[in-house]
């Protein structure tokens, strides 16, 4: 019985310590995991012709946590349709001329973006 009470006390003290002394992402002003994802990403951009010889820009290597948000933003900026399939971002049309600038504006390092 004494051991159980002591164990609960220690657990409560540890939880209190974590709440009071551990930094949260919002306390830092940025999320370090997101920054690591963007800086570690190796992005490959290429263009393929799909059905009826329509060009499609394919972007690989965007972290899965940022894939939907990045897709939404790029589709809005280019005024094009697109989707995410299997960890890839597909944009309708040939956007290779401007895609690198837009990815850099979204926070991806320019030296990690390869154009094919």
C-alpha cells in the first residue's frame, strides 16, 4: 500500500515537472520538428506526359506532414488542379520554370530541390 502511494506521488511530481520545465513548440515561436522536416527533405521535381499527352509536374520528397498543405498552396499559386498520391504531389501542367521559386518561398532550402 505504501509503495502504491509513493509511486503515485512520484508520477504526479514528474508530470508537474514536465509541464513546468519542458518547452512546448508554441513557447519557442516555431516548431523544431517542422523545421527539421523541411531542411532534411530532398525534393525532386520532374515532368511527365500522362493521358492524352497532357503534361503533369510531379514533386517527390515533400514530408508527409506538409504534403497536403504544400499541395493546397501550390495549386492556389499556379491556378492549377492537382492531387497527392503515394507521397507524391501531382500538378496539372508544366510548372518546372517557376516551381523552385515557389518551394523556396514555402521554406524549403533551394539546394535540396533537384529539377529533372
